C-alpha cells in the first residue's frame, strides 16, 4: 500500500479488498498505484492511469498522465479533476508544491 498526503492507494487487489474491511486513516483506497524506479504511477478504481508522481533532476512533480496505444503521455501539471483525489484542492501554488514534495518523501522517491 502506498499512502501519500493521508490518502491510500493499493498496489494489488488484496490491499484494495483489505481496505474495504479495514479502512486506512478511516478511508478505503482511492485507487491503485505502481512503484517504479523514480516514480509512482497512480490509477483510478478501473485501473485507468490518472497521474504520476516523479522525481527527476528538475524537481518533484505530480502530473496528469495517461497511456495511448502503449505510450505514456504526461501533462505539465495536475488537472482540477485529479487534485481532490490527492487532497490538493484549494491550495495555492507554493502550498501545492510543498504538499507534492512531502508526498514524494512519504512515498520514498
């Protein structure tokens, strides 16, 4: 299980099912997550890719991402639809960046 900003994401079906009966922080998992070398890819409950938390030489970013014909595409930032999923709604630019940096530290990337 990957928990960022107090919101949990299952890494497999067992963790998702367990969260239904034993909620983490009083909540079930918001979706799925897959940890890669320098990033974490997040998926909705239907396993559709929605966002990626990445650390690279330029900094830490949480961006919209999706796959089309086997190729991953990224947007520069997180869209308004996805901000509530990660608890980032109603934050200013600097507060949002600080929250994303904290998420990366919590996730260990």
